[in-house]
């Protein structure tokens, strides 16, 4: 049975923990709002890009002269997994759920006899995947120094990936990140970025229906070749933004839980503290009374 | 027939401009073109330069764009650019820095193709500097 003093200490330590988690929750909530705004602001660009490329690439479906970024290398022996996670922990299952998805895929690919290369963006993913897959990690990119996530950051990563593709270092690239669906739910997602895959242009169809034939300047092929590499960066950028929003969402939820748990713990500790105090008082009273009676 | 054209300039980070305009001049890869009112569907890649937007009242606003494409369709004109911002935020020093970088790239370039590409890049920026000076955009 812990003494009264022990209990008191424990209560005050849980209280200070609660203060910290509460503060972290509020910081995460503020950051989440900004991250969400950034993700929403980036949406029009990515969507338009997807529509245009979707329309253009349909024309090249199955044609042998399609650009390599669209058609692929013709094999799928070497896979590059780009795993985007957070830089920090304390966000519930955020980092581990992305890493788990990537690990599952990596293990499956390895079992099929494929070569797997992993590029991690964000420190936590690298830390988790190091266990068991360390020899497949070819590069780790840290975003620790990046204060506000700009397009430039994504572009750098995109160019790195493209350079590797040009050098023939992999055949298929897949991007792993957590899609932000709401504050309490972030969905780990795998998205193939090379060779490019586009949803059949749905929105574009309305814009184009009724319109005459498109005029292309310079020509369709040149435009496609100009846009495909950009689209890789855009997709990475979008993933990073979604990831950022997801991270703060997960952190907020995790910290909210932690604050609530700390509150419950304090109530329990307070209860046993009060009981013990009462017991002590009763004991002292008995001692005094029996002492007086003995006289 | 509507007289104006709906213009949207979008950068990866945010929507830079969404407005009704009288006419819009765009630096297409194969030369400037101006979109006024209903225009035949057109898609063009961009070269670095200034987009001039003339609003219905006749006032001109310029935007600097770099890398991307313009899409003209029934819905209006959409410019997707990797970098897009009001020209007033775009200084002369930036163009000069680009020229220096392009010059260095040209000096380093090997082989005909690379040299040609580097030269084209350099010329592009030099022209842009001239243009910026003559229109008084950059200072």
C-alpha cells in the first residue's frame, strides 16, 4: 500500500503529464487547421492535372510509342517504395500504420522474388522499417529542417525519384502515405506513381463534351512528356500535405485520449488518497480515545 | 455571347487568381497568345513569362508564371503553373540570378544537345529580363 506522500506525489506527476498532453493537443489542433487548409488549397491543381493527364494518356493506352513514364519499363522486377511518415512520434498509430502497410507489401514482393528498394521520407518510417528491412532502404530523406511544407520540397523528392527511374534503377514506384479523411480517421494508402495511373477523366468529360477538337501547342506528345514528370512531383506534394494533416489529426486524437486517461487516473488516485487519509484520521482518533480511556 | 473570359491561375500550393477578365495574354511555349471571350479549345505548355490579365474595367495585372500549361475550354482559361505569383512580388534580382545560373549551366554543358538546351534557357531568361524592363514590371 503506497503511503499518503507517495500518492500525493503520483497525483501531482499525473497532473503535470495531463497539462503537457493537453497543451500538445491544442497545438496539434491549431496546426491541423493550417495543414488542412494547405491540403485543400493544393487540391485544385492536383485535380486539374489529373484530369488533363487522364484525358491525354487515354489516347496512348496500349500504344508502344507511349512515354516511358506512362507505359513503364515493360517489366516489374524492381519496386521502389516511397514511404512518407511523420518526423515525430506521439501520434497514436499514425507512423506505424503507414509503415505496416509498406512492410506488408515489401514482404509480399520479396516473397514473389522481386527486388525491393525503399526510400523513406520522414524519420519515423525509417526507424520502424529498419527492423527487418534495413538492407533494402536505399535512402532516407528527413523533413526535420522543413518548416513549412512547400512545393519545392516535393519537387526535390520527385526529381530524385525521376533520376533513379531514368537510370533504370527501378520499374515500379509506389507511394505510401496516410490519406486524411477526418480528424479521427486517417487511411494508410498505397498509390502507384510510376508508371503513371490515372482515373479515367470524369470531370474532364463534361468540360470537353460539346467542345470541338482540342488544339495542342506544341503537340500532344510534347505536352504529355512535359507534364508527366511534373505530375510525379505534384502527387508527392499532395501526399506530403495529406500526410501532414493526417499526422496532426492523429496526434490530436492521441493526445485527447491521453488527457482523458490522465484525468481518469487522477480521479482514482484522489479517491484512494482520500480513503487513506480518512483511515489515518480514524486510526489516530482511536489511538487518542483508547489512550484517554486507559487513564 | 459572353464577352469576358473566366481565368484561373493555380499553383501547386494555392489558387492564385480566379476572376472574370476581358482578355488574358499567356506566354505559350510557341509564343504569346491572347484569349478573349469564347475561344476554341486549346492546350499549350508555358515558358517562363508574364501573364497579363485585363479586367473588365480595362486595368492590367501581371502575373509571373514558371513551368506548367494553359488549358482553354468552354469553362474558361485555366493556367496551371509550378510557380505563379503577382509580378509585383517578382524582382529583377531573381531574373538576374536565373541568368547567372543559366550561364553557368551553359559553360558546363557538354555535347550539342545539352549546349543547345542551355543556350535556349539562357536566351529565354535574357528575353524575359528585357521584357520586364520595358514593361516596367521588375525594378
